[in-house]
């Protein structure tokens, strides 16, 4: 049988790195300089608080800092940098876990009121050796509400020799009354570079061969947790016999290598669907899940996007040799393709969980990426559907109205045609006369015949000359078209034009909200070429500003006013208010009834009645 000494020797042969290289002084804490510096200055100036709260993610040094603080403030011979000496009796007893001044409590298993009551009873006794009694309560958020309330008074006014150090990963679960009694220190996630340096120093102490890219992958997968990084390094060291290479780390951690994404992206850019799907099958055969592939591929395109700008290189969490590969590859891919690929992969990753055939969902995403180059162009043209939506609806109502015939008279045709740019200097000829120096075309007889037909009496009722003010205005303009006078807008014609413009919009369902808002707008004519939209609300004003340009073009097509100016004005009192109904009292009601029938007054006097107020 083995002796006890041999068993103890065997048990000491191996200690996991997370325990073996646990920080013992402030300077060995990695990535938390903002906290260690503050604590050392507090010890140096004797400004120690009676309660501390260390909060932050897992594995970033909260409990380690609590133990170091407890050891340092009781050290008999601290160094000039306020570090524990490690040689005095207090430091030795702390190292051997035999100190009577430091009490460590796990709140996850001691979360009742009775546990807190026993702790508060111990606080009453002063330390027999040393200056302070330190109580470290780990995972303090696990205490019950009753236990928190029982702990409040002691935490607020403890004895001068008692110091409480609370540690938690879930600060939001702690009562605000507890938070207000503590000095709070927020621990942050450890940066990847700091983890890599710490792992490299441990590999040097353990005589292990390691590649910087391999350590970087371990640090990246640990997500800022030093304990997880050390655990992964121990596991991989046992797998690779102490040789940490990049290939072995990628294989052991089941990570899809960046070279795989480079190869797959090259196939997609060359539109080689067959090779990309076969390579995808090869990746799936290795045991990689589809969501992992989509996530890694999206990260790949993100790195390509960031590599296009040297200022954003620090945002890429990769080894230096991999950054160079991404930079060279990013120069060959258009930025529009990268952005579109990111959007497509993001949508594919979101829909992956709900996909029934997950493999087909993944393959369809790759096929879309193959043909993405055909969809991403330097200039985005407006599609036909968008053009139909944005097409101005200012066509003449005579062409859209179902109740009017499609044939247009010569006079109406001249009114609808746009005004020449040189209208001020242009002297138009009469419509039915052809220019003298122009050879007559086939249209001239038709025009003459049309003019003669207009003079012939018709059997039906005569056309309405003044059916509306707008049509009358058009006919007046046509009748005086031979003159070079400019068209002048009047209030009557402005109201008629605005009403016809609103009627033209009613045929489109998507314009009905605009019609409702335009009905609440009043049009005021200030001069022959200036109109004003008087709006009664902010929404009304927005619609008026949006439709003013369309109405201006509508007026130009209808009566030829090209330089029409339209301004919008907000007046909340623009709508006519409804008359208020006056409430009459009984006397006023009686007087009103007497005014309608005088016999009521005679009846009142005959019977000697009074009006009841």
C-alpha cells in the first residue's frame, strides 16, 4: 500500500494553471489596473472603506483581488508599492488557510437569515492578531431578500476593525440599499492581447512550445475570461503533449479555420456553385453546424469590410499575420458586395433556427452569395415598381375621367400643351392658319375640317360654355390665345384648379390620405402668379409642402402658368369653427316661445303665473 506521504506527493504533482498561477499580489492581476491602482492607493493613504463590492464577468479576478486586499491590509511589513510581503506571520497563515482574521463565505450555499445571523455575531469579536477582520462573501447576489435585510444594519455600521468584501457576477440582482452602503468596483473583460501575453509567460515557465496565433485563438474563444483561457490551454497542452500549434488548437477547439472562409469566398466570387456546395458538404462532414458556419462567414466578411480602411484595423480581433491576409484579400472584393453579403448572411442566420430543412437553407444562402455580384452595381437604378410609385399624378383629368370622351378638341389640345420657354417674345400665329413659309402638311385639312365641323349645329343640346369656372377660364385663354398677354391667376380659377387637382388624386388609393389633408387646406391668391396654402396643423403643413410642386406642374399643364409660386403657411385657425350653441335659461326660453306665439303671454297673465327659474 502507498504511504500517506507518497499520496500527498502524487496529489501535488499536477495543479491546474487556473489555481497554480492565481494572482497573489496586485501586480499579477491581469487587465484590471484601474482597480488595483485604486486599492493600493487606498491602503497607502489609510482610506479604507468598510464595505467593497466587486462586480463583473466570470473569471476576471474579482475573488483574487478580494483575497489580495484581505492579505495586504493585514500584512505586517508591506512593500513601498503597497504589496504584501509574503513572509510575515499574517501572510504565511493566510497562504496556509489558517488565518483567523479572514472569513470567506459562499452565499450560494449560505443564503438564509440564520447564516447571516451567525456572521453578524462573529463580527462582534475583535481580531486577536492583526488589524482587521475581513469577510469575503462570494456570489452575494444569491442571498435571499430576508438575508439582505438582516445584513443591512451590520453592513452600514460595522465595527472599526471589520471590512466586508462582496463579489458578484450579477450586480442588478442586489438590493439598492446594499449598493448604497458599498464602494463599487466594476471589473471589465480582459483584453485579448493581455490574455495572450499572460498565456505566453505561463508557457515559458512550463517549458511549453506555443505559437502566437494559437494563443490568440485561445484568448479569443475565452471571451475575456482568464480562467477559461487557462483551462483551454491545459486541455490543449494535454492533447498536443505540450506543443501548442495553430493547427492543433483549431482542431481541438472545433474551429473553422480562416483559410476555409477565404477558399469559400473565392468560389462564391467566381460563381462556382458546384465547388462551393461540395466544399460546404466537406465542412459539414467534419461536424460543423450550419449556424456556426453562417456566424463565422459573417465575421469573415466583417473583417474584410474593416480591412478596407486602415483606421479600423484595430477593431479586428485577429493575429497580425491573419490581418495581412484580410487586408490583401479585401482589396480584391468590391465594398458593395461585402455589405450586401453581410446583410444576406445576417438574414440567413436569423432564419436558420426556424428553417425546417436547415441544410437547404444554408445552401440557398451560398447560392445567393454566388449571384450577388450581378445585383450589386455602382449605381442603384430605380426599378419599374418604384418608378410607378414615384410617377407624378398630374395628368389632365380629361384623359383620366371615365365620363368624358377620349377625343380632345383642338382648343383643349392647345391648352394642355406646355408653354414655350420664350413665351414673352413669341408671337403665336392663329391656330387655324399655317405659317406662310411652311409647306402645308396633311394635318392642315384636318384642322380646317375640324374647325368647320365645330361651326355646324349639332342635334343634341349645345355644349355648356360655362360649366365650371375652370373650363370657362380655359376657353377664355384659348379665345385670346392670339395675344401675347400672360395668363393671370385669380382666386376663382385657383379654387377651381385646386379642386380639380384633388379630384384627380381620388382615383389612386394610396393618395386618399393626401386628399383628406388637402381638403383642409385653403388656397389664397395674392397675385397673378403667387398662391399660398393656408394649413391648420403640422401634418397638414407637411402634406401641403409635399404636394405644392405637383400642383404647380398641374397648373402649368392646365392653363400654362409656368412661373407659379406656391408658399405654405401654418394657421391653426384656418378651418371655420362650428358655431357654439347658446344654452338658454328658462326665462329666455319663455321669451323665445312668446315671440313665436303671443297667446302664451296672455295665458300667463290670465292665470297669474310666474316663470320658474
